[in-house]
């Protein structure tokens, strides 16, 4: 067979002859880049669900401020909405952990350094972060037993600001430890830790800790795959550059690596090579690089001029 870089099989007059080894390398690079992008996309889904959870808290606070509704129906509706966001988030976190672990195993093998290190990072976060342990147990609880939040506290108080007194509106989510304990299936060691915090435990700080932990694990995974990722990026961009030099067209960023029959009449195999695959992953990496949510809060207070 013959191996080439070309633009379009049927109409292109330009091509660059390449070796079978180079073709196979580009094919392997493409598969790796797709898996790497998938890992970033799944982490982005975690953060999108987390963003929706935080926005739900803000929505409830704003509506309570504007409409001053604290009747039973309104409160029950708010609890329902919050539980929906929490379930979506915890489910997505579990999906991320399971599928990324599978991705690492597929790329490197189940006994590889990358697989072992990924599990070690996850175990370290579990051991050191209370919110991580609670949310792991809570995810199992909400899937098999009950909804996590039975009570919310709509809070409002006057505070001093640079513009005088303002009434601050917030919503506090409360986990009823006694209700969880009655089920008998919540992880006992984590339940004991919750009991030590009191009868009602505030939920939001714990879920923020959990997302921060997943963020730290994700940063470690990026480090573990970095060298192969850089190699794949460079090979892809080099292939595009080779074709650009032939055509003297720097604007074209999409080529094909093809395996052809000896008479060039049939395309036996084709690998699409385009830099958008790299650019989109890098955009997600740049967008999703800060995870210290417990140190921040969002306010509608007018900024100082």
C-alpha cells in the first residue's frame, strides 16, 4: 500500500508521501487525542453541573427576596429543585470517576503507573477530605435510598456595607443526620463523622470540598498523560504543517492521512487530522483550571466605583 498526506481523496492534486510507520503513528495519536478530549469533556460536565447547583441556590435566594414567599408549597418546590441539582451533580461525579478510570486503563493498562497513580490520588483525597467522604457515601444513598435534602433554611439579616445597611439573603441546605442514620445503610464510618458535627449538618460546604477534590485529582491526571499528549499534539500539528508547506496555504488546517492501494484507486484507511481537536481540548483545560470554590462566594451587591 501507499501512504500519503492529502486534502481530499477524490479531487486533490497535492499529496505528501509518508511511511507506513508514520501513518500508524498518526492513527495512534488520533485515538489518544480523542480519549484525552473525552476526559476533559467529562470533567467539564462535572463543573457545569456544579455551576447549576450554585445557580439554583442563587435563584432561590433572589426569589425569596423579590417575592417574600415562605409558604409550604414554595419551600417544597425549592427542596425538590435543589435535590434534582444535587442528584445530577453526584451522578456526574460518579460517571467522571468511573469513565476516566476506564479511559486510563484503556490507554495504559490496568497495572500501569498511570492507573495506579490515579487510584492513589483518589484514595488520598478520600482519606484527607471530609466532604469527599460524605459525598461518596451520599451518592450511594441518593441512588438506592432517599433524597439528600429534607430541609432548607432561608436566611436574611441586616449587614453593614460601604453604602450603609443592606439585607443579605442566603439559603442553607441541611442534612438531617438522624434521618440518614435510621436507614441503616449509610456508610457507618462516615455517619459517625456526620454525627459528630451535630443533628443538622450544612450541606453546601461539603459539596464544595468534594468538587475541589475532584479538581485536584483531575490536575494529577493531566500531569500523568502530559508527555504522551504533547507528543500527539506535535505529531498532529507537524502533519498539518507538512501539507501546508507543500500547498503554500497556511490557512488550511485539515488534512487526511490515507492508506491507498498501490494503483491509488482505492482508499483502504483514512485518518482525519485537524487542529480543532487540539484547540478544543486546550480551551477546556484553560477554562477549567481553578477549583478553590470554598474560598469564594458570589454576591449581587453593587461593586464600589
